[in-house]
C-alpha cells in the first residue's frame, strides 16, 4: 500500500490529490443511470498520527461527490489538528466500507488515541450516503423509528446483550434519538455504541445487528 506524506495542514487537500484508487463496479439494470463511484484510499502519516480514509470520485453528481468528500475531510482535519500536540502519543483513523449498492454507500471511521495510562480511547462514526444526492442519512431516514419500532429495537438489543453475556453498567437504557449505525452488506442495519455507553472498557465498541422496517 502506498503512503503519502503530508507536511502541513494548510495544503492538506492538495497534497492528497494522488492516492491509491480502487474501482468499485456496481451492477445496474438496463435503462438505469449508472451511479458510478471510485473509492480512493487516502493516507496521512506524520509523527504519531496515522490516518487512512476514503475519498470518492467518478460520481455522476459532482456536487454530491464534493459534499461527501468535504464532510469526511473536515472530520479528518479536525482529528489531525486535535492530536498534533505533545500529549498524544498515538492517534489513528481507519475506515471500513460496510456496504455499497446502486443507491448508497455505508462505511465507518474508527478513531483511536492514546495519551498515556493503562489504555487508549476509541470512537466510531457511521456514514451512510445517498450516491445520487450526497445526502447523509440518519437511521430514522431509512428505517421506521416511531415508539413501537423503537421499543422493538430496544428489545432486540436487550436480548442480544443477554445472549452474548455482555457485562453492562446496568439495565440497557435504549437507543438514542440519533443512534450510531451503518448498513451491512446484507442490507441489515447495525446499531453501535461507543466505549462506556453500555458497558466497561473491556467490551469495546458494541455492535448490534437489528431487524427494522424500512421507512419508505
């Protein structure tokens, strides 16, 4: 894998103009417009900071493409700025494309920082984008999330906590109004929780695939 050294944050985007690109081919039916997309793997490595993240190109809607890339790069630049200091001993970002279809791409960015002590801290963000418009979806945009649906999802997660014997701080309190999530490659939503949201450090970032009705 090629790596590209970035010297300053000022020229962050410009110096990342060349990167390792992987062509993603999407099958389409005859008569449909092709939502072509190329996912490039871009890297930043300087001192204790090591970042790998996706960059989108080749999309038909260039405004949508620019919007997606702008949002991701803003997150990356903030992470780099926050961790370029004398206190951070290690800082990493990695991504994982969870699913890609004709309509959407769903991926996660996982951050890790270590500033000393027994262990570091991890965090994860889920991104699910409409490839035609560049709109980033919330869980409730895609899946039913009224009181009945929400209660059912909470029951599913509670059952999984019990089945998987996951240590928790107490009874599961339920999903938030804007749960962290991604779409798995089988189309199923996966809701996840950050470290310490549900249980101790040892359980890490907890993920729960759930059954949910589509919102449309």
